[in-house]
């Protein structure tokens, strides 16, 4: 633990900061120019979960926002 951020996590943070508002994981993959392969989706999910655990990004359940059962992510409002 305490290893800092991975390159993927840094890329995710930059993408969310550059594009305000709620984003689906596939939107973030697209913003990073990554194909939506199973391995990329798993890596993205794990990286997003870690960033949420650290309080660096916000997460909301997609059901409340009419986009299915996945989560939506954004740069925290207090940082923007």
C-alpha cells in the first residue's frame, strides 16, 4: 500500500479533470484512447475503485441517473 498512483490512475484523473461532469467507465476508456477489451475494462474498474477509496474521485450509482447498473465517476466538486 501507499505506492502512489499508477500511470492508468494518473490518466484517469487527468481525463476526469479535463471533462467535467459524470462519466461512465467506457467514456473514460474512450477519452484515454483505449479499446474496450475485457482486460482494459477490468483494469479501468480496479483503478476507478482505488481512486474512489482514496477520495480522489466521486462515484454514483448509475441507476439513479438512468444509465443502467454501472457507476458514474467525476472529478470531486471541491477540486473543481
